[in-house]
C-alpha cells in the first residue's frame, strides 16, 4: 500500500517537473 502511494507520488512529481520544464522552455522561446 505504502509503495503504491509512493510510486503515485513519484509519477505526479515527475509530471509536474516535466510541465515546469516545458513551461520554462516555452517562456524562453517567447522571450
């Protein structure tokens, strides 16, 4: 149970980081 929750959290954080990176990349392209 704990492992599943941890894995879900990891995936969520990973997705968030990717979105953040894409957003920064997008901003630098516009600038």
